[in-house]
C-alpha cells in the first residue's frame, strides 16, 4: 500500500497553532481568569512535561534520541543544572509579564531575543564582533524602541519582567550551544532532562513567593480541566517543534515564526481589544525586517527595501486616517471619531 506523505505546510500550521495557543492560553488564565500565580502555572507545565515525557519514552519513538546522550554526574552539574535554572527563570519572568503587558507589546519585545543572544555571546567571548551583524540587530532594537514609545498601556514592572525573561532565555540558549554542543539533543530529549530539574526549582520558588497567597478560591477560578488542557497544549508545542525541525528548513521556520508573531498580534488585538498605534506598527515592522535580515543573510536588499516602503506607506495611511488597530464589529481597522 502506498504511504501518504504529510505536506510540510501541515507541520507549519500545527506549530503556529500550538505556539500561538500557548501564549494566548497563558494570558487568558493569568489575566482574564485573574489567576495571578505565574510561577505555579509554570510549575504545573513542568511537572506535566516530566510525567508526559516518561510516558512517551515508553510508548512512542519520539524520544529515541535518549540512547545517544549519556548524562553523567559531571554533565548534570555543568550542563543540565545551570541550563535548567535559566530555563526555569525565563519561564517565570515571561509568564509574570502577562500580568501587566498586552500580548502584542510582549511579542514586540520578544523580537529582541536574537539581539540578547548576540550580546550574551559577546559578553562570554563566544562570538566575534561583526559590524554587519551589529547593524542588523540595531535595526531590531530601533524598531522595538519605536514600538515601546508608541505603547499606550506601558507598565514598567511588566517591561522589566519581560526584559529579564529575554535575558535569561538568551543566556540559556548560549549555554545550550556551548555546554551541550557535543550532544545531539532534540527539543523532546532536552525537555526530558530539563523538565524535572526546572519543576523542582519552580516548586521551591512557588512555595516561597506564591505559597501564602495561593488558595482554593483562585484554583477554582481556573479549574482542573482547563489547567490540564493548558499543560497539554504546552506539551503539544514541544512535540510540534520536533516534527517542524525534521520536515522543514531553517528559512521556512524563520519566516513561519515572523508570520506567527504577526498573526498572534492581530488575534490578541481582537480578543482583548488591545489598541495598537501606527507608531507601534511602524516600529514592530522595522524590528521584523531586521529580524529577517539577521536570520537570513541571503535575503536581497531590494526585498528589504520593498518591505520598508510598504511598511512606511501603511503607517502613513494609518496616521492620515487617525486610525488605530483595534477590534470593530467587522473590521480590524477602527477609525477614531473626533
């Protein structure tokens, strides 16, 4: 019987759906359901992932890569433990940001992650100075600065949490690159080893920071079914990444990520009625252009120029019509009435 090959577009669509769903779901629980315990939520994700990866290891072939990685005591203390710490902190800080900032603004700030990775690499003397790369990441930073200036509901503590989340995530990525470069770990194998370590760290932090405030009343606001569904979606994201990496190229993943971020901004605007100003559209557009330029060195200058001109025209038209991207009865563009 002929075998049916799944089209790569299916993997891309599933990854975009899972990635966006995790972000929107976390925002819904922490903000809409008024469950202000991001460390507890992160701990639930990690405990669920710890159990699920053990079950998957026994029942599927998703974790066959485990046989290629031998975790000795030295590897555990030099690699797994420190990377797990920064992984845990990045999740905690990022989830805390959802209590204060809008999803569109958070996505705009996340565009600086490649910049943070580069700066950490410079600080640890892993990366050599490249002025062309600095120019590319400067475009990302400039765009995010413009977008931040245009943010209507700017909350400093939320901004600090997100910056710390980006910084710890960048440190984790650099450490993974350096400390685990001799080990072939796909995302599921990494999750298998890191989830238990992070779960213990987060559980301790949860008891110390949120233990006195967490009550049954708050838990009932969310409910066990929603909490389990949220954990399942987070696990599905990690599984979808494995298939996406195996079935597509880095270019496809990069462009899919940019499309996913744009789509996520639009969807979150429609769900939470979050206004996005023309200045933010312009700034975020510059950041995305810089991101594509940084991740794909072969992209042509004329293509970047066309994208910038298009972005400028859209922003000017929004300013001319005094428009703000916000939900309306039918349209996404909603003109302000004087």
